[in-house]
C-alpha cells in the first residue's frame, strides 16, 4: 500500500460511536461475584440458549454473564484436575472482561458488546451440546470462549475496504491484509497481557502457545 498515512484513528473515524464505561455498581458486582451468587441469579438458559435475546439485556449484565459462562466450565476452580492448566485467576479475568467491555463501542449498531456476548453464548452452547470434552482440551475450550467474546473488540463500524482505500494507519500497519481482524486480535492480547488482567500469567509456554 502507499505509505501516505491518514491522521485519523479508529476512534476518530467512528463519528458518534461511544465507548461504554462500567458503572461503579457493576464493578462492585464483579468484585463480589462468586459461584453461589451466580447459581442463584442466572439460569443456564440465560447464558447458553438459542432463544437468548441479547437485545433485551443491558450490556453491563452481559459482562457479568460472560464471567458466569466461564465459571460454568470451572475455569476458576484451581483444585479441579479436569481443568488443569486452564484454571485462571478470577480477579485477573474480571480485569480483562472489564477492559474488554470498555473497548467495545456501544454506539456501534452491530459490532458491540451484545454481539460479542451473543457469539460467546453460541460457541458455549455448541461446546456443551456436542460434548466438546471428547475432542477439545480445557485450554482449547477456554481459548474458544475468550476468542468468541473478544473477536470484534475495538470495531469502529467501518470495514476493511474503508481502511485500505483511505490508506489508514491500520491498513499500513497490517499491509492491507485482514486489517480489522488483525487489529481485534492484537488489541485482545494487549488487554490480556496487562499485569492486572493477565489470567495467563501462570501458564507455561506450551499452554500459552
């Protein structure tokens, strides 16, 4: 691509798209969240169901439910041998989910956090219904669930063709190839690897790979 760079950034290009911020009460819920509360508050059909209507649920509630989906797999139970290396620190996962939520743009009419949760719920439902334990390791299932929630993080509402034709900095960075997809992946790892969010910190190189 031409090396003439645009001065714009994805945030400036998204016009009226706004960045959500978790309310103090929701952050407190994250801090106080535990398995018993989840069992009494959220039923399975509100987490993993083809009938789930994410448009009827506010995004902050969905952020909490994303944590509950991960708990269904036992990823926060470090004493469960079936989870093994996939066991993660819940406080770090809370930090990651909070930052991930913050980097989805609520003003984006489609690629927002509701869309992200919808995909995560669908992936979780598929894993549950097809007996994924028979052919996927716990690490692979955790990777699928986290990737499904993070797959459009930072989406501006514009498409790859826009960035390439504008000779935008993102298109230059990724050589016009899978511009948004590369950005989503890079941003997701950037958020994960923050010290307060790094739920992978205890993994060995093999598991991380």
